C-alpha cells in the first residue's frame, strides 16, 4: 500500500487541500512529527489514528539519523499493510522534515510506495497575508535567516526561520531592503502578527518569516495607469484616503502594483499587551522546531 506525505498548509485546518483531507480521513495511521502538525491533523483524524513520533531535541546528526531510522522502522510495516500518512506543516517538499523520512525510507525500506500531496506553503501564503503581489516575470528567492543572518542579493526574498529579527533587520536595511515580517500566518495556535517593526517581534518564535524587497525596485505594470488616470479609476491618493481598501483588505494585493509595506496598507497587527508571548508561544516554537528534527541546520 502507500505512505503519503501530506502537506497540511500553514496551520488553519481548512487550508488543508481536499485531497489531503481525504487521505487523512482514509489513512490507517497518521504520523505527526510535532505538536502543531498534530493539532492540525486532529481536526481531520480521530486521536486514536494519530501516531506520534519522537524526535530528540538535539543538533547531533548521529542521534537525529537514529531517530529517523526508528521512525521509518515504525512506519514501514504499517505502510506495507495499508495506507498511512505522514503530515508536515506547509508543503512536504519545502524546507520540510518529510525529506528526511523519504530518504530514510528510500534507503532502508525501498519497497514502500510513496506519494506526496502538496500543501499550501508559507512560501505562497505569505503573499496573501502580507498583501504582497509577486507579479508575472518577477523573481523571488527563498533564503534562511536563522540566528540573525541577513542574506542579501536578490531583489525579492522570503526569509524563513527569522529567529533574531532585529539583527536580521539591521543587515537587510543596510543592504537597501524594505522588510515586512509575518508571524504565525494562517495559524490557529498563537497570535498572528504582521509588522515592519523588528522590535515588535524580538521574542524568538520559530514560525516567523520575512519578506524583503529592494527599496529602489521599480515595477511597471499596465494597471499602474489607474493610479493617475482620473477617468479610468481612482488616484492612489483617493484610494489610500478612502482607507486603502483596494490595496489592502484581507491581504488583497493592489491593482496598482506593489507598494511598500506601509503603503500596501497591510493591517499591521500587534500582539495584545497581556499576550503570553514569551510563555506558550516560545515553548511551542522550541518544541516544534526540534521535534521536527530540524534543530540542526546541517541535517538534510
Ligand atoms: C522548516 S520551514 C517549513 C516550511 C513549510 N514546509 C512550508 O512549506 O511552509 C519552517 C519555517 O517556515 C516559516 N513558516 C512556516 N509556516 C509559517 C507560518 N504559518 N507563518 C509564518 N512563518 C511560517 C517560518 O519561517 C519557519 O521558520
């Protein structure tokens, strides 16, 4: 039978694909590598069909390899007997733990049939959440900014694993980027936050990304004419004075071409004063990051 790698999307239960949901509902066992993915899976699968997998909180590659071998040995017999699923947040093929499992299964249990169900990745979900339009023809690079790193070069970048936003921000601004941050986008657990102020997210939270765009980037689009041509539509002044709804509401990108973060009018949300930011969320982040087996930046 088959082992399905199922992408759960960014975290909200109804962002799982129809196919993913069907496979989760039909699978004999649904394996989850972390607490957040387990919580999302539980929206579709009764608890008795969830198979928890233990991963050590370590960067030691030897120990991680042993853990993946053990996970594969647990999953393989069930995948021979019936259909099983292994869930990951986002897409299984984007910066994901599923790759570790797939390679381990390929190496030690090559007879197992394997199928992947794509999920809504943070790579695409960020655009809606942050009100960014990646227009046809534009380039977009994915980078990692763990431990305050500030990768530079491309005109537009998505940065994953933003764990020290102030440090990352300093490097990016120095290199001429405008940056917007998104935390826990489309997630049911924890507070969603979109901001261009790194001080608002100086508490580490694993589920934080950034979108960086060169400040001097010039984009010409046919519909840009609507910004100044009073006969065909409102000027940008009018639309922004009206509350900027065309360019902003529910993350709908502007028809006038990409604007800077503030101009985009993205609803920049702060956490409430009494939010338990440094308790629950950070604990979840640490646990999830390591339970996924990707504490090590070199474990592939
Ligand atoms: C190991 S990658 C997993 C990516 C996932 N497989 C996907 O396709 O979205 C984890 C990183 O993705 C980003 N990320 C994933 N989901 C997110 C979300 N809902 N909100 C903000 N960032 C998210 C964060 O930067 C986090 O550190």
